C-alpha cells in the first residue's frame, strides 16, 4: 500500500506538456477563425475592410490565449516561491547591504 502512495502520477507531466503544446495550436486556430470570420463578413457585406475586422478579432483572441497561459503559469510560480526550499529571496533580504566586498570576496 505504501508503494502506491509514494509513486508519482504518470499522467500529470503528459497533461502539462499537452497544455503547453496546445498554446501554439490555439494561437493558430484563433487567427484562422478570425480570418474565417473576416471572410464571412466580407462576403455578407461586400465591403472589403470588414475582412480586416475579422483578422483583428483573431489576433486579439490569440493574444488573449497567450495572456491566459501566462497568468496560469505565473500563479504556479508564485505557489512555488512560497515553498521554503525556494526562499532565497528572504535570505538575500536579511543580509546587510553595506558589506565591503573587496577583491577577496569575488
């Protein structure tokens, strides 16, 4: 029973890798959908500049996807920073900044 509790899940790294891979795919899909929307708008309205509205919507959606992925990773790294083994910042802040760093300290 103890062996089962100590084993790490195998699927978690696969899911995290697929999530990172899906960011690139979602960017391409968002721009492609924007181009499709632009083409649809142009064909409905017969106005050429409406195509660029769709392209802008697709690019905005791709940027939003990148921002969401960044925000998610930032939260993960903030949680890691709270762990005691990564608390080097606190150690650096506790040291005196007025120390004399001579040639021997390099």
